[in-house]
C-alpha cells in the first residue's frame, strides 16, 4: 500500500533511557504545545492581529530548542532510521471530511476575487458561450468602463463580456457546474495530489518517507486552503506533481512514455496558469535534458517529444488570445489593463524591491505558519546532508525555488494567505524534502521510534488546533459574501440588484450574473453612485432596484429597495 509503512523490528534498547532524561524535556515540550494551542484558539476567536508572529516566536524561540533537547535526550539509544509505522487512511479521510464541507461552504461566498471570474467563465462555458453579451453601457476602451459595470478581472467591450483568465481551469470547473458540485473538484484534486506525493516519495526515497510527506501535507493549513473553493491552484499543483512523478519514472526506467506524460501535464499547466506553467516547464524540461545529457539518442527523442507538446500548448495559447483579444500575441491579461503586455509582470529592479519590501515579510511569516512546524528547517537539513539522492533532491528544490524567484517579477500582486499561493504548485516538493530531512535527522541522531512517535503526536495535536483555527479564519473571509448571496436568494428580489461596498465585502469582487444575463430574473451591477440608482434601473428597462450591502456589526446583509419611476419611453440602449 502507498499509504502505509512496514513496522520496524522491536527496539529494546530505548528501554534503557533514564526516565528523567526522557520525560523531563517531554513534559516541558507537552506543556509548550498546550500553551501554543491555547494561544492559537484564543487569538483566533478574538481576531488578534499579530497572532501568527506571536506563534512563530513561540515556535522558533522556545518550542524548537526544547524539541531539540527532547530528541537529543533520546538519541543514541537505537540504530535510528526507522520512521513510525503510520496508516494514513484515517488521516486522509479526516482531510476529506474537513475539506469538502469547507469547500462547499466557501463556494457560497468568496475567498479570493479571482474565484468570481473563474466562476463566471465556467458558467459561460457551461451555457455553450465563450463570452456573454456586453452589459449596457460598455465602452470600446476597457480603461473607461463605468464603475457600475466594472468587475475585477473581467473585460467588458461592445463585442462581449468575459474574464481575463485562460480556459483550462474554467473548462474543468464547468464540469463541476454540470454535476452541480463545483465545490467538490478542488478537494478531489487535493487528495489526488497527496497520492501523487506519496508515489513520488515511494519512488525516489521509501514508503516511510512517502507517508510522512503526506502526513505533513494533510496537517498544513496552506495545503488545506488551496484545496478548497474555486481557485485554480489545486489543479495546477496536481499537474505539477504528476509531471515531476513522470520525470522520475522516466529517469528510473528510461521509458519515453513517461516523458510524454510529463510534457502533456506541463502543456496543460500552461492553459491553467500560464506564467506558473512556463516556470514549471522550464525547470522540468531542463532537468530532463540534464538527466539525458550523456545519451544523445535519448536526448534527441526527449527534445522531439517536448517540442511536439510545446507546439500544441503554444498554439492553444495563441488561439485563445486571438479569440478573446483579436490579436494572436496580446493576452486577455494585457487587454484587461488596456496594454499590449500583461502589467502583472515587471522586471524593473525598483518595482521588484518595492514588492519585496511590501509583501516579503508577510509572505515569509504566512509561509512558516501555513506549513507544518519546522518544515523549511527540515528542507534545509536535507539539502545539506543528503548524499545518495542528490539529483532528485535538487530537482525538487529547483521547482520551489524557481517559483519563488519567478514571482519576484509579480511585484504588485499579493497572494498571501497561510502562505504565498503563487508558490503552491511547488509545495509538494517542500513536503517531500522535509520528510526526507526528518529521516536523515533520525538516522544521524539515532532517535528511537518511541521518541519519534511522541514528537509526531504532539505536533499533530498542535496542527489539528491550527487547522481548526484555519477553518474559522477562512469562514470569516467568505461569510460576508455568503450572507449577501443568501439574503438576495431568500428575498426573492428581481430586476436590478446593486451591490454596495461595505467592511468585509467588496462589490466588484462578486459577479453573480448569469451567463445569459439578458433573460435572467436579476441583473447585478455595482452600487458605485447611490444617487444614480434610478438612472441605471431605467437604462436597463426595469421599474425597481435593490441595493444590497453587508453590516459587520449585525453580521447580516441589508437590502434597500426603491422604484425607478422611469419615463414610459425609456428603452435599454
């Protein structure tokens, strides 16, 4: 089985550890973990602003030294090298039982404004359209779009209305709409990625390391928040892990079909997240060439396979550009900003440094708190001490490091929420490297199995508390949007619905319009100028309007209705 490890032989040497030497640091470590969980829950319930920084200080300044003391006190009493026998079936089921309900709930609201665009595009594809009819009042220059008509990440022109995203993820998400379970896809992709992580770990290391890597992922808030909702990262990360698994399969067997699988997965990533897909393709393609550098016939075949899938992927990108922008070489990302190149990317040194100063500290803080404790320290330990699997280790490390470096050129966008979401497609590599680091530490210090089990149980307890706090934090973010949607649906209002900005609720992030909005019972616009509500109702030929906002004090949506009193000759323009 992928998710189980064989039980090591019984160790009787550990029984000779003096009780005080073992239990004193263990008791202190237990007390510190209980303190950590208590501070976490208290700070989460009270929305303490600097909670994560406080917890990191506790982890690295206090808990880490005590943990090392505990492990050192038990070291040398066995041969080491045996990781605890863990059956992760129950843990996987637990992950599913948390991820699926949380994903279902989050899709009733909104975690990230990109979700609104993905959702609208998926509904377009589900209806058989590639773009919606333009809203009344569309302009030929997207930069002049009226505030009432402007939804973030959407492009509104007289020839059509559509989000700026590539079609890969919206097409997959449209299948979720087809089965009325859009909330189910990302948890499925999350579980599939965990299985891919286990397969990679088993292939290049051992079944024990595969299990530990999956264990670290299941208890990482960063993994959870990117495996729910309607963002594209779960699918892209699965494709990234699958491509890496295929590369290692090709390296072990020499079978060219593995390279076909790797390049096809990479080609798909380019249709899901183009910049991330480009970075991943560059790293893994260079790795494939490097691994075959001494075998010219194989190198030529790998090159031809990569060229074949690369041409297909590039042709799809060009076709998509032409359909939506009318120009083969101008992407919708650029069109959304009224430019010829995507404004999200910049190689200006000053802008990059500005982005680092603005988001760098937060990204580091959230990445540390979003991973299993001391994950990145274990990664560093692996890079320093690994002797046998240097090629595989540095390929894995290069995936994550390349994404970090590449997204320095994305200086004005922050995707920080329990970690930098733009790095998630390489997080599987971090988990594998950390699991290997734990094994190397166990072997080097000769830590007995009993001490390993005790440490894992303590930190698993700490992470269960962290996951509970994550659920609360996620719920707070999407709840205003859920309450607004629920209030609109339960009220039965029809006609023009104007979404009004309020604390915790940004109207332009929440496009609830149907793909065929002209024949829908409701039309949603932004309530940018309340004194012009009647005017917009009359422009759309409806007799009444409803303004909807969110009240953070009562935690309820507020509906305000009005009549437009249009002239009899008013017609939609």
